[in-house]
């Protein structure tokens, strides 16, 4: 399912070299189901042409408040009235200064003043311009007036300098726009998540691990951020990028072994919800070899295992009671090969946790989709086959009601 279905976005472009990335942004928004209406300033047209934006969006591009093709000549009102948001990327220092003062001397700034929908700004400028007291004043004013800033990021700039002021990458802007539209059911809450596999070293080049792509845990991290939470993600070895990293609302701790995951997790239990999504190795290697084990004819080495700590069970033991509720609210995951609901519920009781989520599958590992069964004291509820992000959003809604 697309995350921006039926959303109407007015995409404003002001004059900055980062405008070369805006066509890609328009495509990403449209891929998620949004309809995109582009409005460009005069300066923006020095960097990207209206023809490019028109060809990509399939909509005429507006560049002037004097456009006679709008029947009543009220482009500034017409365009913003039908929009769910106005998103400006790149948003130049000049445009932000203007908007912060309520000036309206071209179509884009007039549209912003005449709007009755939220305004999201993705600033892009040289670091000196960003750091200038005048720009910082504009930013503060715009935020006080309710505008949402997406970025900027720090890094190499078109001018060759390095510093704050780079526009976020198109996929980061699109991710934040999608997040903007999600229900904020976890505002002010802290969420701790374990995700991915663990890896138990046998020697410096070998080890044992579990099947786990980390996708479900990362999807829950993204859905929790979208819902307004602060997230601490403790991740085993996996290739996934940190969701909504540019918001600064997620901390990621990378670990390798179950013991490392145990230590990192137990140090972070001051939170409202804990999702144990990681596929933790049940056994570690008693004495990992310091040097690579050499082949010795046809004989195989014997390896001694030791039981790893149960992270979820140990977190459940730290639960405190506050205002009639227990914190953190612990959610476990279960992948079973038979009798899922019974085994998952037994596990929930054995581990002393209020909720467990069973992976119904069929193709859980590495897949982008899954089906879940959520079991708590009140019974069980299935969440139908969907992309993991959509499952995660539904799970977050259920958990939010519990805390
Ligand atoms: O005991 P089992 O591995 O079947 O239970 C699965 C649940 O327990 C998952 O939520 C998993 O993240 C968690 N778990 C854990 N530490 C372990 C083993 C499992 O947190 N050592």
C-alpha cells in the first residue's frame, strides 16, 4: 500500500543548486501515491526547468502569480486550497527570510501566506548563510508560526565548503513527509527495539547466526518514529540503513553477539515500550578461538556451546509500576514451525510479558511482507498480509492503546 495515497502536495522550488535533486523528490512522492503540483520561483528556473517538472509530475507548472490560465486569476488561493501540504525543497535563505516576515511578492510566497495547510521546508544553502543570525531568526520565526523544518544536514556543499546547510537527500525528505501524515500516538514516548540477528564467533572468520534480515525490527523503529516517539534501535549485523536518521530522534547501537545485545539493551531499559524483535542466538560459543581453526585431516572440531542470556526475559524483570501501568511495556516476537498461537502464548506467559507477536509467514525471512498474530491477555488478533512497514504501523497503534 502506498503511504501518500490521495495526498495532494504543492511542491515549491526556490533558487538553489540543490534544486537538481527536486525532480527525484517529486518522483518519490508520486511513487507513494501523492499528486504533485509544482510551483517555482524565478531563481529556481536557473537550476531546473519547468518542462522537466511538468514532464515528471504530469501537471502544469506554475511560475507566476499573473498566470491568466487560472479562470479567476487566483492561483495563490486555488493551489493552496486543494493541497494537504506545501513542501518547499530547496528552501533558500532568501525565501525563508521572506516567509518569516509574511512577504508575498511572487507566486510561491503568496501561496504560503494564503495557505490553510501545513508548510514543510527543506532548507539548502551555504553554511555561512545557514549560520547567519538573520537566517537563524527566520528559522525560529517560521517554527514559532508552525512551519516544519526538514533538515538541513551537514556535509560537503556545492561551494566546496563542509558544514551545515545541505538539503536532505530526496529519499530522506520523502520519508519525513510520509512520517508527517502518520498519527502521532507515541509523542513523548521512548521506544527500545532489538532487531536483526546476532552472530556468535567460533574463530576470527567463522561463526553461527540466525536467519533474520532485520526488516521487521527496522520497520517498527520507523513506525514508532512516525508516531512521534524517540527510538533506541539495537541492531545485530544487517545491511539496513537507519530509518528517519535525519530527524535526530533515533539512536542506533550496532552489536554483534547476543551478550553485547544483552548489555546494550539492559542499559537502555528506561523507556515506555520494548520490542524484542531480534532473532537472538540461543547459544554462544564457550571459548571462541583467537586464531583461525586449521583443518585437521577429516576430523571435524567439536565446539562447546553455552546458553546466552534471554534479553527479553531480563528486561521483563526490570519492569516498574507507575500510575497503574507497567514500564516498559514488553512486546516479544515468536517464529514457530507448528501450532504458532499456542506456542507463542506459552512463551508470553513463560517470559512474563503482556504481549507477543507471532510471525504467520509463510515467507518471513528477508521478505518485505508478512502476516502477524498479536496475542495479549484479552486474546488474539490477526494483522493481514501486508508490507512490514504497514504491519508495524498497525502494531504501533495497538501498543499505543496499552500504555
Ligand atoms: O525464546 P524465543 O527465542 O523463542 O523467544 C523469542 C522472543 O524472545 C523474541 O522476542 C526474541 O527477540 C526474544 N529473545 C531475547 N533473547 C534471547 C532469545 C530470544 O530477547 N536470548
